[in-house]
């Protein structure tokens, strides 16, 4: 206790010594792997906002609530750093509050308590403008390198959170993307060499404003194979410390959950001395419904694919995945059958194969995303990789994680070929299986305890991905520790099994079988007290 008081005094003293302008504002969870693409927007989601009667502020409140509920910590939007929008007349000054709401939107993302990070995309320019159109053609940054660098410096300085020329306290943008997608760069006739030049301009200008600024490269739109255009860019810039992240967009039908390019990019980057460069997928999704010319997919299909997209690809080297989207677009690009009308974690009920009665309700994939984020986000678990005891290529997949809060493991498993029995080594005698595909209200449909024998557990896996969690003996309240907070739960488990089940629905009464004789009874009391005194059961 004395030590705690001393520590508290030291912390209080240190806080007083900090100058008032010091940046304490960095939102938590920069390492999070869970993002949502395009969630905070200015001119998008018109159909949804109009039906809800939302203005942008109300829409952003709706968005924030969902981020918190989902456990998402990243977002990205393409349109707030369109040079022509922010600086409509060259040399005529920057308009930060413009039709794309650059200032209000970024400030809102960083509102206190949100714990959301924004990836800012410096639009590649040089081609036709996305709607709404103030002009037909965007300026090509390469045609005005000095003016473009001045714009980049001003934008990074405004949102970097260093207390100098900042838009608002709390805004903390550290990652900037050099263009959206490769196609947009190519369609205006620009080459790999032109792009390399663009990256150099951006790198120098962003670092001049913020030495910590990180750069993300422009994205290819298929994770099926490496994009030769991008590999040329990586090769040209490899020796310059010019970028920190590559981005690979990936959608497709539910069964195209694998991104084989991720492992290949990882190998390429490592081979060029770029092992610090991360790989993100900042636009990523699959649909529910039947977009034009595409297979019909159920909400379950979408949710199953979401688990595999996260678990398989992150185990191949993917560091972040941004789902495309929270609320979905309506008639994307004027196309009523676009796949992008039907990918949202929350549906608008519009689009082929969607249920109109489901307007503004979470799809099953929403609940699945939430279940995953609460278990495997970067601050909660460490990847241990493929489970060789169960893995059969094309048939059964299994990946292990170690939880940060305790030395116990989580196992994610699914089968591509129907029901399969698997047996694998585990570290605890009791485990809990949870099916990651709940019902449309988020209710878990399958959850049961598994018991190891001889250090191995046997489980049945099928189409729905499941997580099997090692449980801590004596941790009757399932908070990952064995201590005095477990006493009430232990007493309840001992005296009132039904009451225990009602009070701790996600925990397991058998964790009170401390002496391992198969029943929870008075003979477990003495060993339980011993567990408490030792901070854990032997
Ligand atoms: Ca600044
Ligand atoms: Ca829709
Ligand atoms: Ca406990």
C-alpha cells in the first residue's frame, strides 16, 4: 500500500510538471487491427440519413456509438484531403471547412472518448473528380510540386496533434496515404516513376510538418496475387525509408476470404529489409444478398467469411482490416446492383436480396465482428499461428492465440468440408466453445464446455467458425484472475447451480471442481482457499 501511495504521488507530481500544451491526446489502440472504412462521411449515406432524418452531426453520433459497441478503433475516408476541395484556387488559401467537411469530420473522429484513429488519404488527383463536382478535372500534384508540398505541410501540421497550428486539441493523425487506388493513378496516364515522385513529395512535406508522420502506399484492389505495379514501386523506394504501410483492398464473394498476396508481400518486404512495414487492408468486405451477376449470400455466409478474412489473413501477415462499411452505400456509383450496396455491418434493407424490414439493423456479421474484436484485437491477444494438429489444407483450419491477460490460449477453428472431428493439445483441463455465428440479434446460438483428457481436447467443427477458450480453474467469475472476487461466484456455484448459470452465463461452473474429482462440492472448498492464497490453482 505504501508503494502504491508513493507511486500515486509520483504520478501526480509528474502531471503537474507537464506543460499545459503537452500532447496527452493520443487516442488508445493505435495498434488495433479493427477498422471500418468510410464510416465517418460528409456526402455519403444520403438515403440512410434522409430516412433517419439525420444531419451529419446526428449521423456521426450514430457512427460513434457503433464504433464503441463493435470495439473498432480505425477508420479511413478518401475525400477529405482532395487538394482541389481544400485549395479551390491555387494560392487563394486553404478552406478546411468545405463541402467534404474536412475540419468538422476529422475533429469528430477524434472526439474525446471515441478512441478512433483516422487514416488520411491524400487523393491522387490528376483525373476526373468524384462527386460532387466543382470541376471536371483535378489538378495533378506533379504539375505543381511546390504548391502541393505546401498543401501537404499545412494539412499534416493542422491535424498532427503537436500543439502547433492544430485544428483542435485531441486531433492526432499520424498515418497518411499517398493516393487511394492504383487504377485511379493509372487512368490519368501516370506511370510508376510518376508515383514514386509523388511519394517522395509527400514524404518530405509530411515529415517537415511532423517527423513522426507515417506513409501508406496507394492500394491494389485484389489480394489474390501481388500487383506488379506495386512491387515496382516497393522496389524503387525500398532503400529510402519512404513508406511505412502497404494497403491491399479486397472484396469478392464469401468464399474468396483468402488473400494469398499477403504472405507474398510480407516475404517481399522482409527480403528488402522492410520488416517494419505493415500490411493493411483498408477496404475489405463481402455482401449479403445478390448483387447483379453475383452469387446469392446469406447473412451467415457473410459473417462466416468475416471471421476467416480476419483470422486467416492476419495469420498470413495482415496487420489491420477495415470492413467496407458500417452503414452501406445506396446505389453505389449509380448502380442498383453494385456489391457495395450490400456489405455494411448495418443494412439499409435496400439492394437485391436484402430484406427491407431490416433497415438500420445490424447484420449477423456485425455481432461476429464484435465477438472477434473482443477476443483477438492486438492489445488482447498474440497470434501463435496455424495449429498443425488440426490443419488440413482446403478442409480444416485452426489458429491459436495467446490472451494478453493470462497465459491461456484461444483456438479459432472451422471446416470447409462439413462436420469434422479434431483433437489437439491444450493447456487447461476445461475449455469453452463459442460459435461465432450468432442469431440476428447477437444471441449466441451454441456454447458449451469441453474437457481435456491427457492434455488433449476433442471437438467437432463444421461450417460455422468457433472459438475454443482455455479456462482458468478457480476463476469462477471469468475475469481472467483467481482472487477474492471469485468467492461469491464460487459459493453460488457450490450452493445454487441454476443461480450460478444465470449470474455467469458466459462462465463455467465446473471451474469450481478444484480437486478434479468431477463434481463441484464441499471437498473443493479447501483447495479453492489454497488457490486464493496462491493467486491461482496449481
Ligand atoms: Ca500541428
Ligand atoms: Ca443495402
Ligand atoms: Ca476471477
